C-alpha cells in the first residue's frame, strides 16, 4: 500500500537524520523556554473513508439490486496550516494549529444481483458509472497536547494527541455524493524537533479519525438532483473520515 511506503520512508529518514543532526553544535539552546511561539505547516495527506453499506435495494426495470460502496483508490493531498504554541511545562505544550486540506478519494460500487452474485463491472443504460471521485477541502481547527522528551543535541522526539472540528468548504450539490458540512475528529501522532540555526524543522506523522457521519441523505438534497444519482447516496448509511498526515512544521 502506498501509504505504508510513505510511512516507512519517513521513519527511515528520521532514524538516519536525527543522530547525525544531534552530533552537531547545539542550535537555539533557549528556544523551547519561550512562553509563546509560532510557525507554519506544509504537508501531504492520505485520506480515506470508513463506509457502512445501507443494504437498501435499488429497482431497475423491476429488478432489485443492492449496491456496496468502498474506497477504490487513495490519492495524496496537500495541506497547509498555522502553528501557535503555548509552553505549559518543561515537557508539555498546548498547540492550536488551524489549517486547510485538499483531499481526493474514489468511491467504487459493486452491484449485488437477486441471485446474490457480485458484479464489479456492471454497466447501465441510464448512464451510471461504477465509481465516482469525491473532492473535499476541509478547514480544520485542532487543539493538541504535545509531550516532548529531553533534548539530545539538536534532536528532540515528541508525541501529540488532540482533536477538534473541521468544516468542508467544497460542498457541491450537483455531485453524486453530497458531504455534510461539519466533522469532529481525534488525532494522535509522533515526530521530532530538529534544531537549525534560524528555525526548528519538525517532521511529523499522525492519524486522524472523524466521528460525524459525512454522507448527506438524498432526501435532504435540493429538487434538481438527478434521480439517477440517488443510489450513490442511498447505498451508504454511514461514512466517516480517516486520514494519515505527513506534516513538515517550521517553527
């Protein structure tokens, strides 16, 4: 899986770079004593959905079909953010990191026939397709606790945990699947502070899971929605966000 490859590359990169960097002269020895400091984030995200099928039948020419949905492919997205950090103690910091993500996922549908056969390559004269692309651009407002180990030279590992809310600003009612506006999430991760002469560079990897159902019921869409799009939504009873983030913090 591509996500696992990126995670492995990140771990190897940190394992090789950190000891080499720690052997150099100590940079910015008092930077962690500041009460407040700020920075910015750039990174990649690999977003998916946790999907629960509704098992709702769809009738075509008198025949009932049941559609099953799954995430067919995960494409890397891009995220940017802003860092504000409050020092609580020698090892503990409170961080507010608002930002924006650009994510893209493909949802694929298989069709179950009345004979309980699964058709993955079904075609329909109504123009339906067996996969759709879902673009989401959430603005997220997370609050984290960051626990840092003792600094060794120019290297200091840490873990983060927290959560927050996000707001999808890319909702499009003309798409086959309409996403809800708000989500609530929890996040955990780890990284390391690498101290340079003028700034801290902090590569970080985290996992974020959403709790709110992101699928908007078809009945709540406006009247101009095509009836041929209903099954894309009706096939799903619950859909939640899952995301792995590879973030580069500059502080």
